C-alpha cells in the first residue's frame, strides 16, 4: 500500500504510518490515507476514533509519535508537516483549519477576526510596524487589500452587515461560517474543517454545502473535512476515510463507504433513506411508536450484520428491515413475507454463532416457531439487553418466567447487572406476559390471518 | 392531551442580554411525562430559554413555574435541587475532573446513594465512557464530552430533563442510541423531557409536542405530527438534507 501511495503525485496530503500515543492510550494507530488535490476528502468515524487528533497532527498542534505527513503544494514544494511548528505550517505549507469548539476571537469584531488572519502579509508590508507607522504607501495598499479580501469573504458568508459586531455575539451558525472565512483569509491550499455542520439545522447545512463547493470551485482549495452530518459528507465529498479506534476501517467513494458493512456496524447504523422509508411505511400502517421501530431496526440490522458478516462482504439489510417492519407494522400484507424473513434471519443467527457461553439452563438454539417474543415489553429490558438475551438463547417470556435462582445469576453475569432482575421483577412480569400471549396466541407462520 | 397540572410552565417570559431582548413574551409548558421539543434556527433564542429556566440569565418579566412552585427568582443551585437537570449546549463538563468524578457531581444530590446503579445505566448507554472512566473530562474527544454531559444530567435522577442539542457532534449511531434511551426513560420512569434540537426531524419524531421559535417568539406550536406535516415547518427546518 505504501508504494502505491507514494507514486500518486496528485495527492496534496499523504498520511503514512501515522501513530499518536498519549501515554498508554493509542489515539491513532498506523494510519495511511491521502487527500487528493482539489478534492473534498471526508474523515468520519465514531466519537473518540481519533479524527480530531489526525487534524491536530496535520496542523502541528501535536507532534505525532510516528509517521510521515507530506504536503505537496501547487508549485511542487514538499513539506513534512510532522517536523514543522504550527505557525510555520500555516505560513509556509498553507494549511488552515477550523475548530470543533468554535475558537474565534470573541471580543474582536467580525472584520477584525478576518484581519488578524492576514497578520503575516500585513506585518511584512508594514516593515514589521516601522514602515506602517511612517505611513509608507506599500502598507496603506496592503491594509486596503486586506479589508477588501475580508469584505469578499464576508459577502460569501453573508455577514457583511454584521462586520462591526463582536464575533461572540453572532449566532452559532454564523460563527461557524466566520471561522471558515477566517481560515480562507490565510489563502490556504488545504483547508481542514472540524465538524463545520455541527449545530446547524437542515437548511443551514445545505447552505454550508454550497459554500464549500463554491470555495473549491473558485479558489481550487482542497478540503479535508470531519463531519457527522451525513447530508454533508455524502453529498459533497469525493472521497471518504473511516476511522475506528484510531485505525482505518474503510476508504473509498461515498457510495462504497455508505454500503460497507463495517461502517454500518461501527458508525452509521442503517442508512438514512431506509429509516425514512420505514418511518413512512410505519406511518401509513398507523404505528404510533415510530422511533422505537426505527431503533429496533437499527439494532436488529446491526446484529444481523455482525452475525452473518463477521468479516465484511456485501450486506443485505433487506431481511432485517422487513422483519422489523413486519413486527411493528401489523399489516396483513407485510406479514406474509415476514414469516419467512424472520425465520431466515434467525436461522442465519443460529448458524453463525448459536448460543453464547454462560447461558442459562433453559436456553434454546432458536426461537420456537421461528418467532421470538418481544422481550422489551418487560420493564427493564431494552433493545440492547434483548439482543444479549437472544444471543444467549432466551427468546420467550415463559423462558424468563421459568428462571431459577441459578439462572438469574447466570443471566445477570452476561447482562452485567446485579440485583436488577429481582428488583424489577422480570420473572413476575414475564409470567404475566406469557399468560397474556397464550390467551391470545400470536399470529404464526401461516400469515394472511385477518 | 387534557390539561393536567403542567410540570413546567413558562408564562410570558422576557429575557435580555444587556439591552438586547432575546426572548419576547415566551409561553411554553410541559406536562408530566411528556417529551416536548423546541425547534428553530440558530439565534432564535432556544438555548436562552433553556438557560432562563435555570435563572442564568434571569427572566426580566414573566413567570416560570415548576410543579406548582414559582422558580423565577430562585437561585440556580436551588433550582437544580428541585431535580431539574440540564445537559447544556457546548458540553460544559468539568474538564479537570475524571469521567467518574463528573458523574459523581451529577449524583451529588443523593450523596451518591444510587451512584452504582445509575452509573451502570449511563455506561450501558455510552460504553465509551466506561472505557474512559479514569480519564480527565478535558482529554475526551468532543463527542465523548457530549456523552458525559448527558450522562451527568441523567445521574441526577431528574424529574425534568433539559437537553440542549444532545446530538451535537455525535456519530449517527450514537444519536439513535440517545433518542432511544430518552424514549425508554420517558416510557418507563415517566421522565419529562424538554429537548432543543437542530435535528428537527429526529426531535419531532421523538417528541409528543413541539414549539417553533423565531427571533425570540414562539411562532407555532402543536403536536409533533401536525408540525411535521406543516408545509412552513417543512420548508424552514426539515427539507434541504434530511437528517
């Protein structure tokens, strides 16, 4: 992989074998990726995966423990960022950044914030203040240019009329845009944005998309982006790199990454469109508990992925989706398909792992009749615990109802509880629910029962 | 919903920053066991309303009543003692305290009596925090700090939970977990939740009712389903990239 990376000259930034350790904590572990010139590269991953740490290494806030960060400028000059001080990186290598927690000069006005960003050229043209004090024309011109450039960016981010307000008084979304403008005033070749859409609503993030695409089109700046808002990432980026626990787990086009089962399991859950689709179907079917349905879907889909695809491979979300749909949305039309899909899902689960160690005495390899009870009806059991119980062969209320003391201890061991099962009276609840489900038997495989 | 005694009712509140009026006559209420959401653009005054409930800044006019008691002029720490907990915008955790100590701060109302039990619930929700239990808050990543802020608020065993943009900076999967957890807590313990979110779609899906705020005024209110269906709301807050 390394040699392949080195051959590519169109990369503005090459990250090779980057590692960052804080004492015993490994924040980044042997990371390789590259950002292409003129492209928008997104860096995504779960919280605490090390994304911001990568930025801090690139911009010189941290000295990486190991690895090489090569930045190639438009004019062919190469810089090894890991050897440079942070202010030199901005000045010479032309890298600029924004911050996750906004760091503007909140006491300065909006305009002043943009002028501070142009400190380097202004300082030079004022002969380090001396010529400026003497009123040399070079400085006057430079000052006028700086204001002109600031105005250009203020127009771009739609803040001209607030130029003289203190930056700290702006609403959150405007502060985010101002940070981007301030970074752009240093005329960077690589712009690093740390969660630019955080705290923006749907419409504002659509505006942000446009701003970023404009910046790239007009200035040719390459952009490296950390973001959790998939409507930004998937829409505008050319290339996506996914981190988890400091290691790269996926790398490719937005479409590839979006469908990578590892990414879905670690980060995305189920795709947004699919969730929306499900919500709409659930609404049509008159299901009130929509969020729960969505969440159920995501937990189930995850479980499905983890169990049937322990090591990548194409993922099929459809069975799990329709299973969840069918369980919640009680429409006869869907039910027909559900019976088969549920059983395939559980069969797959059974094949993949069967019962985990430490199970209770009455564990089953698969639910009776291919259909598990909804254990989350028991107060105290959430989707996560339901999954754990299923993994340990508990699918039905009557199983829990029949638990003896030893079983409770075993279950509490794998659920990581102590005393909660007794306190919340799971067994009593389960007995009641088991009786209820016997009274009106749940629809079985046959389907179509109206 | 019928009109039982509201748990929280904010009547005609006006709040100022210096001479600038941030809230002009806001009237909002939350019934016991309800999830209420407040949506609106950045700068509309949503966070100001959250902070006003806690008396920082104080409401200049109007009344804030919690469980029949006027708390408009109550000192902030006394308000917290009434079991109103807040997860503030921008993750204001204690950066020099460890994760464990931050959670203990949240549980201090009960002298840590329920600490083990409640912290287990928090770790169940955010396994990442368990991995980082002895790390200082300030060394956590942004998203982990957000988890800690929410966890700390839950540790107080609140009757009313104020969440200011809980999804900010969190991975999509974690956002789903949080919304799921809020729903579960609400269902099982009857927790009343007052939620401010940019992710209007997700928030309205979760909530029973919603308010739309524009420039310090409540412009619209109604059931979540009504707001979701309202073309004006859709155009302003929902479309252009569904979350």
